[in-house]
C-alpha cells in the first residue's frame, strides 16, 4: 500500500492497539499435516510459522496459559459436506483418521488442551471454543495457524465478536502465498486485533 492509502486508515482512526490484558490463551488454528505439506494444502511460509509456534507453545505450557487447537474434520461418508467443501472439494479428504488431518507432531496436544473439530474456516463457529475459553477466564487470545487469509482470519474475527482480544503472532501464521498473508495481516491489524512478532510474546 502507498503512504497515502495508509494515512487514510490513520486519519479514520483504524489500527488502535488492544494490548495484552488479563488471562492469556493460545489458539493454534489448523496446523495439521495437510497444511504443512505443499503437495496437499500447504506451501508459502507455513513451515517456518509452524517452527516458530513450537517455541510459543512451549512458553504457553510453561506459564500455564490455556491452549486450544483446531482441526478441519469431515465425516468419512461425506454426509456433512457444506458450502466450504463445495467451494474447496478437497477439504472433505480431511477426515478423523486421515493422516493429513492430524495435528503436526511437533505441536501434538497434551492433556488439558482443547482440540476442536470444525467444517468451516472459523474455530469458533459451531464449536465449544468460546465457552471453554470463557470458563477459564481468558481475555487475550494469542493466535497462530494457517492459513492467514482463511481460517486464521475467520477465527480472529469471531474471537473479537465473542469479546476476546485477538493477538496474531505474525511469524506464527502462514499462507500458501505471501501476498494474501501480508494483506490479511494488515487488515487484521487495522480492524480486528493486534499483530505482533512472536518474540514479543516470548519476552513476556
């Protein structure tokens, strides 16, 4: 974007920082094998985002932050196909026992961490994620995952709508193309949440 375009946002009051407040939670969106593999649904900067997220996850566990993961999981018989799977038919290959639907080994959930299964982009829509976070007093929700322009963005918007403060760690989210990744980080930072480097979180 040009300087003049950026100034439009500034003049209109967009981009205010939310900051980190209260109990912190960590949401890792769809870092599964299929999104880590460029031959399936991956590519771009997703692999380094996964690597960086392992550091944040270790920090979260050490500090006792609440951790949730999401996976896209469709029924084996395709009976829960929806508009998302019509638009992207390959999504229905992400079934419960399919290797491509499994969370990547380096981010394997441990006891006490929530795993939500979904058939749409947002980790909140039609799942128990919001009440789970609310019951645990989470106010600020750190967000990592894939893809920045898809399931991450949808989850950020819904997190905000549910009253959580979304903080996207810029180097912990990835997309199969850098253009959509960067554009969506800008848009999120202007309207929906904060966008910060993971080092800021690791320094807390």
